C-alpha cells in the first residue's frame, strides 16, 4: 500500500501520473518505445509488473524466463520508469484503483473499451492511450528465435 500514499502525495503536488503494465519478460525495443511514449504523456510513470505466478497463468508453464525480482530491477534501472509495483492478479485492476492514474497506457491490439481500468481512469477525467505493437518484436517471437537457433 506504499504506492497509495506515494500516489496521493504526487497528486497533491499536481503531478500527472501515467500507468502502464505488463510482464516485461524479455525487455525489447517494443517495451522501450511503449515506456518512452508513456513517460512523455505525464510527469510520473508507474509500471505495474505481473508477478511470476501471474505470468505463468497468462503465458504458460515455461514463463516467465526472467524472475520477477530481476524484471523489477531491470525496469527500475530505466530513467523512464519512476515506480515499479508488482501485482499478483491476472489484471492490474486493483492496482489501478489504488494508483488512480491520470493516464493509462496500454500496448497491443487492444481497443480502448477493452482496456482494464479504463472505467476508473475515465471516471476521474483521465485518458486511455493505446500504443501500437512494434511489428516482429515480442518476447514470444524472441523466444521462438532463440529456440530455433539453439
């Protein structure tokens, strides 16, 4: 719940909070472009990071390739990212309720009305942005290439 008091404090200071989330299993240029775009939309970027258990449920038994603590450390080391918060649910809905971001950024083939947490953000006057997928770059694609090369 530390992020709740941090979020409240930042909002009192007039900071615009941007939220995005994902597994970020093997960091690639699609992730970096999404994070760069997200950061450009506000003052503070909060990244919700799926725990190992939630990645397994979403992506399958062999995932994640990189453990949650390592993924969190990698993301935290990026200048673009201000806060990394792990969540164990399959969606970040509960975390979005706590953070109450001004802007919600999602990558992928989502339609705005399908974005988890959209209702929370729009109810408080915020916006949802969909960032297009970078073609040919995904953790799944990278894993297939590694497997084929090995």
